[in-house]
């Protein structure tokens, strides 16, 4: 247990109920436990076992082993009401931690560099509170502890395993601790919050030869360079300027010597967009550009193009509910940020395609304490005061369904 916890200047914890304020040291302890033992997607055995032990201790019914390491806990209230699901992701990233803190990762090459350790701790804290206040709870709460958000994706297999049924979920909510916002803020908006994610890899086949005799070759590097440039015209000339989209080539590999024209080149990258109507549109343009340039030079290609996650689209009514709740918890000069979006992707999107709900950001950066490194950075960390704020937000969202 931690006796004292520094908070960011101007953060008024009196808006949080006493039970949640008192729970904060325990939330920090749980989060640091998860942080020290990070696990990659579908390998979250230690994390899942820790969660199950706590659920069992508190008398909460749960089912483990869903989509390999996922867990669904069910808490039934003493009064009738809707079934609300809360989702928390558990996995870490293949990143070597550079933070010099007592709770740094003990698993070489693995790190909670995105805040999922905090998400799991917040869900556990919410479960603890609800288990000890069943008499005040109306309806049923499902807590979904999901594996593999960072890849290859655990939401879809959990949905296929039936986690949104028995009983059927009426609405679902999730949060992301967010270092792009300062502590004491919430980012929420109706409609698209996070982007669809598509990945592509293309191998180009030319004809190699001597660098001094290019007329005898089909230069795969030249073909690839023209493709990289031409792909940028998709957003510039094929997408409505009102819409946002990204086409990024992040890899270009070719050649083995300065005076040899490579017979093969490999490109790989990512596509991002918010508008679901763009699904399939950019993919078609990517392949038509690659095919056209290859045909012009007499080269061949093999393209592997995959849709990973759809856009994370919030139900307007659910987003408005979160905004109203946040305004009762957050009282800082910035407060609720209504138009917070990112081209990052999230497989919470699959849950939101099945049932109405809202995914939102909880500001967690505190530059005064050096806690402002971006997500996926080897020195990522966040102000743990945000853990209590996350629990309070979840509880008030649940309670809002029983307020006339």
C-alpha cells in the first residue's frame, strides 16, 4: 500500500467519492503489479490469474479463458436495470522500458507503454466497489478484461465467444488513459474517435543487373520510389478534404550493393481514416497505383493488404452521457475536451459496432512530474491519480442509467 500520492496542481479530488479516494493507494498497487510483469497479446496468463484471484476473493462470478486469456466478470445488482459492459485491455508492448522506477518491467523487452496496466487496475477497482455496494446497484454489470488489443486483436474473438450475450449487453463503455491530455481532463466526442487501421506490404519484382547498364534491367528501386510518391496522391486527390485520412509507407527495403540494380524491393505501410464509407476505397486506389506503375515499367508485384480494425465510432447518445458525467467529475480550466480525435486505432471498435456505447480518453499526463512521454515510448508513464478518476467516471456512468 502507498501512503501518500502526489497530485497535479489544481486537481480537486473532493469530486470523487470517499470510497474511491480511499481506494487510490490500492489502485496504484495493482497497476504497479501489472506494470512489473507485462505480457504480450494472448499471453496475459499472469495478469489474468491476478484478476481472477481478486474477483474470486470478492465473490464475483466470472468466466476465464475466453479468447485464450480473456475474462468476463458479471455483477448483478439487487434491483432490476440494464446490462452495462465495461471493457479493459490487459496486454503490453514489445518495448524495452527505460524508466528507472521501482516498478519498472521485470520482463525483458516487454513494457506497459500504453496504459493498459492502468485500464486493468481501473476495471478491478470498479469491480471491487460494485461488489461491496450491490444493494445500491440496479441492473447487471459485465466487466470485460480483454487480451491482445495491441495485436492481433482480442475484441473480435471475445465477441465471437459470446461475451455480449447471456445476458445481452445494452450499452458498452471503455476508457483510455491518455498522455496527449493533461491530468484533470476527459476527451469525448460523438461519432469517430479513433481511426480505422489497414496495413499493406508489397513486394516488387523487377530485373536486376549492373548499375552502369540500367537499360538491361527493370529497376525495382525506381518502381518503388514512384509508388511511394504516387500513394500520397490518394489523400491529396481522391479523398474529400473534409475527411481525414493517412497513407504512410513506413518500410522500403531493396538492394545489396551500391553498383547493383536490385531485382526486388519491398514496401510496407499503414492506412488510417475515420469515415466508415472509405472502407475499401483506399485499398482499391493503393492497388491500382501499384499495378499501373508496375505495368508501365514491366515489373510485377505481390500485394498483401489487410483491414485490421474499423474506426472507433461512438454512439451520440452514449457520448453525450459520458460528457455529462465527466462534467460532474472534472473541474479544471480545460475540463472536457469535446473534439478529441486521433489517427491511432483501437479494437474497441468491434464492440461499438455490435452495441451502442462510448470510448473516451482520461487525461493522465503531468509534465511537472516528468509524466508526459507519448504512448509506446520506452519512458511512457502517467500520473496515477488518473486511476481514481477512471473508477469514478465508470461508476457515475453506471449510476446515470438509474437517474430519472
